[in-house]
């Protein structure tokens, strides 16, 4: 079975929720994704439901996993995201905001917070690097409450002191936060904090479970698969042997080789057809430059590289939306983000 096919399977016809990970440099965003161990996609990491089930079993959650998995967009590499001023592109349903417990809120944390506020996106704070608290006793991959109980009074005291300071820093930004297991108001006015270590894995089960439960509970309607294509361009890249390609996140619907697509260009929409639908090779050893798996079709949600004939200069794609009246370019925005839509839906 090709790797792209698995991400779409779901009995209830529910798509994987799309999550983005944000925060200051060096807080551990990359390490957190590595620690959860998913498969690499274009601009994203995919965590299949089986992995999530395995990693969260100690938490004994009764709730059934309805989503086929979780698609995490690694935003830092994508300039388009820091420039993202999208109106309802609906790309990220939820975000993980990573904060280093030893550093508290940093400039890019605040920048990320402002983006989240502006887009009205729910988020969960991963208070990372708890293993760096002096005297921390490693409880590999343990749920956080269990790990915390194993700690000395001194460690618990240091943790509480730092947590209180960080909650105060959030308050200064106009955001209420609380430890997730004490937070009864999740999503209303108070955002949840999950202490984590991307090195020894404490708190990771809690993070995964909360992400999945939260999206399942509140976003079922948005997660229902529909055949209407919704797709966002992350980057435009020239790749040796493939010509100009666009890295996209297919949010909903299905794309086929040969499909006609429309992408917003600098001046006008660009109509072209899909030459190749590509994903990275699943096996790391084979992930050499230019080695991609070709697909006849791919179903949402997934990160894909599309090869097509684009008569555009690098990075010259604009944000655009399509409504029933036709194409609308959101002008004056600098971004390599665009909305592509299946041509069949236009006519
Ligand atoms: P990013 O810039 O946010 O993607 O941060 P990275 O994932 O590259 O991590 C930055 C550094 O912090 C690396 O040296 C990581 O090994 C380290 N790091 C990340 N998470 C943890 C953690 O939970 N505990 C400790 N002790 N170090 C961490």
C-alpha cells in the first residue's frame, strides 16, 4: 500500500484534523514531532491513529478514536505561515504552542500568540523541557500526572513556581491558561497547558489525547470528508528533474493525476493540470533528493507535492479564494500561499 493512501482511511468518513506547531526557536518543536514519531509528508508530519492509540493507552481514555490520524504542519519552515493573514482558509483547526519551561514567553511566542488570536484558533500550550528541572526523575513516555507524582518536593516546587510565572506572562498577553487536568473551561476562556519533555516523553500521551479528543468533540462537522476540493499552497519550488512544483496541503476532497487545477497567480488565476502527485518516500534510507512516490490519486488530509506547468516566477503566488461569483485575489498580501481548487468545481 502506498503511504499516501493510509492517511485517508476512516470508517466514519472523517478526515484527519490539521494542527500546526508554533513557538520560539529552540523550544523543541522539531524534537516534539520526532518524539511522537510520525511519517514525513510534504511540509507536514502525519501521526496515524494506531500510533496515537499506542502512545495514549496508559491514560485509559474510553473515548473512541474517530479520526484516522493527525496531520501536523510544521510551520516554522514555511514563511507563508508567518505571513499568513488568511481569512478562513481553515487550514489549522488547532495549534500546539511550544514554550520552554526554563525560558517562559519569548518574542516569537508572543508573535505566534498574536497570530492565533487574530485567526481565532484554539491552541494547547506544550510547556516543554520539564526534564531540565533540577533533579527531574525520568519516567519515560509517562502521562504527566504519573510522572509528577514521582518527583521530589523540590522539583514539584520548582515546577509550580515556573508554571505560575508563565501563567502570569500569558495573562499579561490577555490569555488565561491553566494546567490541562485542572482546566474545566477548555476552549471557552482558558487554554490548557500540558507539561512535556520531548527528550524523555513525559506528557506526550496527554498532548496527543487532548489534541484528538478536543478536535473530535468540537469539530466533527468540519472534519467530515466532502468531495469538494480544498487545498492550500505552502510553497512554490523548483525541483531538479521535476521542474516547478507546488507544496500543498490537501485539506478536503481528492486530487487525481491529470486533474485541472486553478491556482491564484500574481495577476490572474493560472489554469493548469496535475502532471504528478508526489509524496516523500516512506523509508528514510530512500529519501534521497528527488526520490518521491507517485500517486494516481490522493485523498485528504495530506501534504503533497504537485508537479504541473506553472507559468509563474518563484514565490509569485498570491493568497486567493474562490467563491460562487468567481475568483477573488486578496491583493496586497505578500505570501506564497494560494488556494487551489479542482477545475471541475468551477464549471
Ligand atoms: P525548535 O527550534 O523549536 O524546532 O527546537 P528543536 O526541536 O530543534 O530543539 C532545540 C534544542 O532543544 C535541541 O538541542 C533539542 O535537543 C533540545 N530539546 C528539545 N526538546 C527538549 C526537551 O524536552 N528537553 C531537553 N532537555 N531538551 C530539549
